C-alpha cells in the first residue's frame, strides 16, 4: 500500500471513520503501530505489542519488553518490563480488568513492572484475583512486593475501604515443558529455551479458538522453540542485530563480557529467519530488539538477515502495534 493512501487512512482512523482492520495494510505487512479499541473484541484473539526493546535500559521510542493478548475481551499480559502498566493503559485496557500475567523468565527487563501492574490494578479498583504464572522465584517476587508495600496497603485498606491486595494476586510456578494453564479460552504450553546463564527460561504458546501465538522469550537458536511454534499463526521472536551489538560494545566499559552474553543468549536476524522457516509459521513478528535504542538501525536492516531464510510474512514490531 502506498504511503499517501496510508496517510489518508490514518487521518480517517483518527476521526473514527475506519477500523483498525481496514487499516491493516498500512505500516509493516499486515499490522500497524496504533492503539487497539478501548473496548476489546468480544470474540477472537488480538495481539498488542506493548514494549519491544530488549534489555533493562530506559529511553528512546521503545518501551521495555511486554506483550498483551486480548482473548474474547480478556487481557493476558506476557512479560512486564518497566513501563508495562503505562503501555497497557495506553492500549485502552483498564488495569482492574487484568486477570492473567505470564513471565517467560525472571530477568529484570521482563519482570520489573510486575509490581506496577499489580498495584495499578488494585489502586484502580480491582476486586478479582490476578493469576501470575512464572518460573521459580516469581512467588518470592510477589511475596517481597507485598512486604515492602505493607505500610501503604494497610493504610489504604483502612482509609479507603479497599480489599486486601494480598488476597488478590495468585502466583503459580511452572518449571518444565508442557501445559502451564488451560481454561475455556486458551491453552498455554511452555518449552525451555536457551538463555544462559538462566536455566528456567521458557517460550510460551497460546492456543485459542481462532489463533495460535508463540512468544520465543529470550533465547538463542532453539530446536525446542521451533517444535513449540510448529505451524503457529504468529511467532513473536526476539532478535539481535550483530553489527549493532558490535557498535554498542565499543561504547561501554564491560564490552567483552556483554558481547559474549548477548551472542550466547539471544538470536541473530539470520537465525530468527531459520527458526521461522523450520517452524513453518504463518507470520513472524520481530520484537525484543537488541540494541533497541539505536536509531541508525532501520527496519530494512532488521529484515535483511531474516529474509535470507524466511520468505513468509514478517513484521518489524513497534510499541502499541496491533496484530
């Protein structure tokens, strides 16, 4: 679709004259960087990229890692890096409506705003439990959050008549491949990926009535991720741009250690293409960009390595993009 048509449709969308579906051709191959409707679809599965920058650094146009699935109108959050709570509200989702949070692993860029989500939901009027699924130590994190916020909780319970939040957050540990959770809307399964030095790091697959969506988590090239993503409708996969890593390493004091970690624990653009091709996915979404705050790296540069091995539909993810 040409740029002028996209611009006209964007203007119409701002006036409420067209839907997100009719705008799907604008931007990157079947998706657009825009906010989803304030009222989630009553049926079906919608993916929203809340934060697409890998790593804990803050700044730039991308927020830290977080994703949202709206399944029959119910929000499911997958990872919650710093800024996830704000991005969720920007996506038109009321925090008290949150019911499920899933963590792929316990690195800070994936869990730092867990407290923000739990507190934001509670302070905005949450009355129903939030189920928190994650690898080992997610339960410790929730417990520690309750402890360090005890003073505020106790005052507001008495002063504002709020329910005790310690009864509303329910942590669940998963630590092996297979079923994580299943309800009437979705079946969630996990596969251990490759993210040294962390052992309990997982990819997650969400199978709903209309779509199958896989999140790679943080990983190097992984046969387990390929198997989990087999024939999926959407694969959201992390990605590093190796020349960008080399440029970043030249600017930081711990360059050698950092570069070794990034190359061992993450997936190059070329290998992301290999994973998507081997899995036979219908759509590949690039996210968790490392480096994600280097403006010199263009969309075409992210795509170049992927295209060497995968000829299917590819989206270069942006924050608040609806897929």
